[in-house]
């Protein structure tokens, strides 16, 4: 009956807010973003042939930001363009590159995209432009799927090579001698989706570009960098750390933008005492199913792989119950095999699929056609990501709508109650650490394979003598004199780039094998080692493609996980014990600090949680060895008299929950990129302390950021707490209410005392 009502009153993008108002949740905000007119600024001195093609496409003038970026690139300035989604950033690099080739047929350009899908999209776009230009400009993708004949063509004749960082690392730079002509004439390096190169991936990329600079210098080229980014707080600084170049920032957008309606819809409270709300997953499933049954093309974003699978299962179930075709929606995430993802992208573009559920994998500019509705299942973890996801609807200039459905997490509920904070917040700082030893050492090894290091030569401005001497001692390098100068020459037998994963600080990845048919096991996915111990332990439920599997064996020797298909109505969640040891303090104040730590984690049990009600229906033990990681952490000590406070544990537990939610907002990271732990009496600090640790081996700058921003994190936690409508604590702030303690007041007092103490200490 519910759906039949909306069949009569057909849901459209224009009536989305009226539809939501009839549900039993609460609309906390409707933000209408007006359309903006374009600002134009000529053709930036481009060749007449290019101008003619643009005019034939109906472009009588470039947008102001395009004109400025093109002029800078053509004058040899390293440039970063940071304008909103769908503002025409592609022309900012395609046009100067093509213009340069028209002036000099030997000119070369390297385009780098974070994924193959983006690279293939770009090939289509630039090839179509070149066809209209009627010029012989040779453009190739070069990745793991490129046939060998085409690879030879690309090396010998390619003027524009479109690739990805992984291929540059393992397939191009180690073989630079067969790319001599390309590197000798390399005029432009294009880095798109710059904002995605943060954390581990970004730290790898910074080292990758240092290797690339060495090769370019060897062949005598000095290419101009053109970088494109979504809106982040530090695009120029971030690009400079990544590339080692001084950047000119272009951030004033001249592109028009269509009208957009953004709605924040909070699920209804189902238990007034505990303030527990109906599952956001089921609310999203209901809304998405109704939209898809009304033929509204929809993208649903969620934060985790498991949620992609849970949403897919539930949305298909809802669509089936309404008499619709469940095959019109599918999932999309890391862990799906490349061929599977390419098919999904094609089916979205052609309209065969009307909906897709994705992690942030589809935030980027992959062409998946024109979408009318974006649904965000929870706050994605950063302002930049939220706007990228919202921007995925209405990319063809049409009216669009976006709905954010907050989860029960504290930060989600804070944003739901304080919508002006979300819409008025500045974007976050992208953080990387090129000097992370786990990352840098591998790249120095690869760079030594590519070209000998001269004694005293720096790598990205860093002295690497200690690393080179280590490799010499272990017979990977030879230190030899040539022309009165010592050189470190490669002598190893391995191929180092093949051992280096750019997506993790450590290279270990588990292959997930479906052994449901014993004689025909098949690979269905993969997972990094750090995630494996808490997600694919024996007894765990693993979801893939809307199907559920039970994990039977985690084989650490062969790096494989064996699963069997199973129909279950629950998912699993692991519990771990953690111990932190500070090994070196890098900076401190009287009450806080940050430094290098060892974190030892032992998963010991898992809970079975029913999909429909989220109730605990069972548990099991986990028998896996302790996992240790050397990383960095910031710590904040509690006031001296807190040890004698009987409410200490309640206060510490509540503050831990709050910081787990507020810290990612300021550090531009996922909740899973950090660990937050409370210690009732830490032996190093000497007082009760809260640790905010980087979850990446070696750290990528998140702990240092937490140390520098500790007062902001605490104030945001206080704001979150104050804005929560509960009386004494709930899952949306400090955890479930307790009959014995007023946890909300206790945590509020803890934070206030710390902020007062910090302020007095600075006076």
C-alpha cells in the first residue's frame, strides 16, 4: 500500500522532499542551491584549429578558470586547478597538451589517473576531440590490459600516454630505456583527481614522482605539471608536497552550475529512552527502492564494502516486493574484479542499470551516464568526499537531488542537528608523509634499479645515504667509483617494482577463493592483510555481489582465504584487545604529545548480528596471532586528579567514542584510518590518556595532525555532545545511556576541564 500511494503520485526529482516528508523520519534540512551563471574569458591564445573545434561543439568562449589554467600551462608554470565537480577541468589539460603537439609534433604528455576506468574515459574524450581536429595525434592508454602490439606502438609513437600510477611504477619507469624518445620530449605531466592522493596512496605517489623526476632529468626534460583536484583546504600545498614543485593555484570557478536540492533525512527514533533510531541502512534501502521503481537513476554511496553488499541485498529485496526488476541495481566496490567493474560502468552508461551502490570508488569522474539522484548512506568522512558524492548527480547540467541519511554514529547525528556546520564548513587538509620509512625505502630501491645513485645525491630533498648503505650491505647494490665519483649500482636479482604495492604501506594481500564447488575454486576478491584479521577470520560472513559466504580458512602462509557460499540472515563483527607502547616522543607539551608507537592487536571474538534488527544472536572465538604495527600516535593526558575519580572509565570511554567520530572530520581520513584508545593509567604518559593513532604502518601524518589540532577536535566533540538531544548519553554521542551514571555530563566536564587546562597552560 505504501508503494502504491507513490505509484499514483509518481516520485520525481522535483518532488523528492515531499516524498520524504511523508515518511516517518525527520527532514532536518532542505538546502536549495541556486544555479550559477558562467564567467567567460576568451580562448587563451590557443591555435585556430583548436578554437574551430570548440566552436563547432558550441563553445564560443572558455570559462574563466579554464582560460587562466591553460595560459599558465602554456607559459610553463606548474599549475593546480581546484574547482567543483563537473566544472570542465578536463579541457584545462587537454587543450594545452594538444596545442603543444600542434606546434611541435615531438612534444609528449603523460596523463595519470588513479584508476583504469578513468583512464579509459579520458581516452574516449580526447580521441573524439582529436578526430574533430583532423590531425594525426597518437594517443594510447598504457595499462595492464593493453595488448603487446599496442604497447610497442605506444612506446615508439605515442604522443599522449594515458596511464595510472601502478603502471608507471611497475610497467614504464623500470623500462625507461625503451621509452627514450618519450621521456626526452616529455613536456607535460597531468595528474587528475589530486585530492585522492592522500594517506598511504599519496605518500607512495610523492615518492613515485621523485623517481619520475630523476628519469626526466636523466633524459634532459623538465615537464610542466598540470594537477586537477576537488575542493580541499590545501590544494597548492598538497600538490607541492606530491610533486616537489612550486604550484600556481586556480580556484575561482567560472563554470555554470545547475540547481540542486540537498536533503538531510534522519531515520526515526524507535526507542525514546535510549534514543536508538531505525537502521539507516534500511531507510536508505526503502528510499532507493522507491526511487528506482519510479525510474529515477540513482547512485547510493556507503562507507564500507560490507554495507555495499548489505544494501544491495536489501534494495533488491524491496524492489522485488514492489513487483520491480531487482537486476536494475548492482554493487560496485574495491574487491570486485576489473572485468566485472568495467561491465557495470558500461551498463550504467547505456541505462541497462538504473542504480548502483558504491563505496567512494565512484566518487571520481568515471563516466557512468547522467544520474538524477545521489543518496549518501551516512556522512562519508570528509567534506570533500561529501561534495564529490553529491556532485555525481546532475553532472549533465540537469536538475538533481541528493539525500544524506545519517547513521547512528555521533558525527552523523551532529551534522544532522547542525546542518549549518556542514554547509558552512571549510574543506579538510589532505595529509601525506613522503618520508614514511615503510614507503620511502621501497621507492629508493626501485629508483636505484632504474638509475644508479650518485654518492650524496638526495631523493626528494632527503639524505638517503643510510638507506643506500643498507642495500649495499645486503648485496642489493654495489658501491663503485666511476670518474672519481662513487655510485650505487644495482646488483640484485629481483625486480623491485613488482614487489611494491602503491595502495598499502605493506605489500601483503589475501586472495579470496570460493570453494563451494571443490573441483572448481574461483577467485572472487582480495583484501589487505591488516583488514583481513578483523574481517575474514574463520567463521566470519563475507559478502560479495549480493551473495553471502562463510569463511572456512585464513591461510597466512599462502595468503589465501577460503570461503563457501551460504544463506545467512546475519553479519559478523570482530572484537580485539589492544596494547600501545610509546617508543619515541617526537614533540610534546606538558599535557600532550605525539611520537612513534607500537600497537599490538589481538582479535579474540566475533558477534553474529541479525541483518533485519541488528540484535546480537550469537558469538564465536577467533584464534589468530597478535598483529603488531609500528606507527605514530598523538596522546592527550587527563587532569592529574582524574585517577581518583570514580567516573574516570565512563568519561574516558565516552571521549574515545567522540574523538573516533570527530577526528576524521579534521584529518580528511576514513574512520578506519585511525585508532582511538583510552588508557586508564598509561605507564609512559603517567596519567590516564587518550591515544589517536595512525592506522598505517609508519604513519602518514594523521597523528601529527591530531596533535596540532587537538583543541579543535575537543571543541568539535563538545559541540557534538551539546547538540545531542539525549539527556544522559546515547549511541549518537557517548554510547548507550547507563542507569548508574550520567555519561553525557561526565564527558562534558572532562572535555571542558581539558580545554581550560590547555588554555591556561598557553598563557
